[in-house]
C-alpha cells in the first residue's frame, strides 16, 4: 500500500498517510495530526528506480506548478539530467 506524504499549511507539520490507490483516487481527506488543520497539500519527493544494471533518480518537484513552497526537510540538491532514459529492463 502506498504512503502519501503531506504538509500542513498552518503548522508546517509533515506527515504520512497509508492508503490504497483506490482510496486516494476517491479523494483522500487528509487532516493534520498535530493541529487538525485541513489545509494540507501533498509533497512529492525524489524517487529511485532500481533495475538490475543501474539506479535512476528523478525529482518531480519541478512539475508541481504553483504548489506552496516550504521546507520539506530536504536540502537543496540538484539531480543530474538523465536525458532520455529509454526502455528499462
């Protein structure tokens, strides 16, 4: 079951919710466990894809558009440009 990470706009608490994809698609109603705030947004972090020959990494945070920016606990890292990754084995 996937873990979804959220951040509260009110108290800046970062928290996780364990939910099925079906539950997420139906519209998860995330509530901050610290302040019970309902103004929360999902955080997207780097992911690693492990194959038999190499590890690929991508950072989707640049695709978030006008999402609120804040400290999600990560540093200012830069990802190498992977270019066209192509077909994976």
